C-alpha cells in the first residue's frame, strides 16, 4: 500500500482534489471531516473542549466560531486545543489505515500535514496549489472570512512555495478542472503501478 499525504494551504482547492481521488475509487481519510464529527453533537471531544474552553460548546457540539475566537492569537490555547484534537484524529487515522490495508493506494487529506510533522508518516506527499491571487479570492469568498482572519491562518501555515518544494507531486487547481483531474489520475496510475496492481 502507498499512503499519499494530500495537503495544501487554505483556498488551494484541496477538497476538490480529494473528491477526485474518492471518485476514482481511492479511499480518502478526511482529517477535517473527522474533526467535525468528533466535535459535533455527542462527539468524543466535546466534553474535553468544554472543560478547557468554557462557553464554546452546546447540545449541538462545538461552536467552531466561538472556539476559533477563543484560540485566535493565543499560542497556549491553540497548543491546548491541538493536544485534545490531534491524538483523537491519529486514532481515527489508524483505524482507517487498518480498514483499507488491502488497497494499493490510500489518501490522507490533512491540511496541516507538514506543520504537524505528518509527512513523516506517509510514503509520498501531493501538494494542491494555486496562484496567490486565486487562493485569496477563493478564501475571501467564504462566509465569515475576513482579510485579517485569512492573514492569521496563513501565518500558521507553511508557505506554499515551501510545501511545493517538499512535495513529491504538485497538483495545480488554477487550471481547467480537466487538467487537475488528469493530474490526479496520473498520480493514481503511478501509485498503482508502483504497488504492482
């Protein structure tokens, strides 16, 4: 099995690329989706987050906006949150890998792959990338996003140029969708060939 780490900064189109892998029959572990589930109604992380960050949870689970405000610009709070979230996500990832052990290729969709050292746990890394102006335009179009919030997020992420330099493959998303899909299919074909299937 080849474990491909899929990453990319905010607004680069990683969700679209992950969906292309899934549509091609590749098992995809979506770290963000796992976090949403663990922080949702009855989620395994709600009690721990409520204890450390009072007022950020309700019967509906974690209020992501309130939690975001509680950790924004506070390194200690952010580290505390990561200490709650990361081990739970790692356990879910281990279960995913065990479930798909027979697959020739699996994708771990992890936004902060390099930032959290997750690249050491994968065989290859594919970085989803687009021009800075495209990235900014996409991100600022999101509900509730502001330029200040975007700058704060980007400050916590490794620069795109560094991610591309460290990647085994770069998937561009500021090109026609068909070109992006072709790049994904080439990666899948190469991985399956390397795995002998």
